């Protein structure tokens, strides 16, 4: 089963996050085989951490809860809350399979919360963005659509926001997002 996990930072927790970075990376290494996408959200042009996104395949809801709540930053109090939802990988690939490059446009997390459309959320046609990962946010049993989570490469936040039809959601959030994980040797 695939899950979307978004830990949102508690105000003033950047020093704690930085101190726990090695523990965080070691923890994430345990889940590398099931990772679909990951990385921090930021503000101020990437200077200030605001959260941490992980999209991954896990055996079930109990494993997803353990992943989210056993994470070292969560255990230490660096996060104020966690959005944990079942998710469906509509693109069928990981962020590492995305054909865009590291020198492309900025990347964003777009969350559509409070789905009020019919059927299943779809990416808006002609949105003009590069889809890195996309899928619906689902109820615990996977039967009900609750929203959507999309990672996109776009010229700016307004372009990223257009990936979802805003009227289909109670709220649409756009966050700066960066590819995360351990640096690849010889990369940049």
C-alpha cells in the first residue's frame, strides 16, 4: 500500500532538525526500497525548513503509522503535526524516474484538501507543469477520496497551483519542495 506522509515543522525547530539530520537519514535508509518520493518543504528560497514529505510503499496502515511516528524528528518534537493518508501512485514511477533534471524549474508540493469533486481528482489539463509524483489522498480503507498530493516542477507557485482544479477542494496549499535524501556521490 502506498502512503503520503507530510511532517510539518514546529516553529523554532530548525536547530533540532539540523542536529538530528544524520539520525533522520539513517532512519529513512531503512525504507529506501519502498520510497516513491521524498524531500523537505521550505520557504525563503530554500533557506527555512517547513516540513518533510515522504511518499512510500509500506505493508499497511500500522506500518505507515509506525513510519510516521517513530521518525527521529517527530520523536524529538521537531514536528507540529503529521498528515498521513493512503495514496495511489497514478504515474506509476518514483521521483528518481522523473525525466526532468536538477537544473529545471523550481519544484512544489501541491495539496488539495477537502475533496468536493466527483469521481477521482485529476491533474488539470494543460497545467504546464512537470509531474514528478501525483495521486489522490485516500481514506484509511482506500475507498474514499479525501484530496490529492502532487509534486511538480513549475515556473512558479501560481503555475504549480493550477495543477489542481481549485474549485474541487476546500483548500489548495502550495509549498516549495526539494528532492531529498542522501547526496549521490559525484552528483553536483
